[in-house]
C-alpha cells in the first residue's frame, strides 16, 4: 500500500530501494564511529585508574548505550532495505508476464537476475556486519554489569584483561562494516547508472 501511494506521487520502488540502501550505509557508518568512540571511552577508563569509579562506570555505560542505539539503527535500516527490495523484485517478476516482446522479456529477466544477485550479495554483507555487532555489544554489556556490581578499584584492573579482546572485536566489526559500506556504495552506483 505504501509503495503504491509513493508510485502515485512519482516515486518508484527502485528510488526507495536506493535511498534505503544509502540510509543503511549511513547507519553503518554512524555505528562504526560509535563503536570506535565507545572503544576509545572504554580504553580511557582502563588507562586512567585514578579517575573516580562512578565516573568510569558512567562513561562505560554511556558508551554501551550509544553502541546499542547505533546497532538498533543499523538493524532498522537493513529491515527497511529488505522490505522495499522484496516489493520491488515481486513487482518486477509480475511485470515480466506483461511483455509482448520475447527478447525484451529475456533482457528484463537477465537484468532482474543480475540485480537480484547484486542485492543478495549486498544484503548478505550487511547481515554479516550486523551479526558482528552482537558479540561486541555483549562484551560491552558484561563490562558495564561488572562495574555496576563491583564499583571498586579491583574491577577496573580486571577490565584491562578484557580490553585487548574487545579492541580486536571492534576492529573486526569496523572492517566488516567498511566492506559493507563499500558494497552499498557500489550497489547504489550500479543501480543509478543502469537507469
């Protein structure tokens, strides 16, 4: 119903798809920066043991909440991309039966298959990046809970042991998001140049 209303306004599904892929790319970029910032805040807490413990807890908790919000934004954007792509591909398939020209129909089918392959690769990459967020969020949440229940200098010392693993997880996540962002940009460029 939404897509029909948009088409009446002159906005095609392909335009909505390109916009939503762009939005997903932007959400991943924002999440990437949030995770980098959160890691830096976490690092600063571990590296400065003479800071007030409550301040350290607040810093880590805020970093975790920001990361959680960024991850949710990425999930929402991916869902929006999947929603519009499903409608676009369904419409495209239905309209193949409307062709009178067999050669134009075959050309459109081939283009549909190529676009679907590109999209499948793109959405798989987005989901891989999304999946890498959960372990990082879980590690952050563990540290927040540990500090919350053990606000003492010993807790800060114990966090230092976890820092290298969290840093490694965040680095992997950021690389995966960079790949997904690049693939999103390539998809948008290919889709726009085909018009």
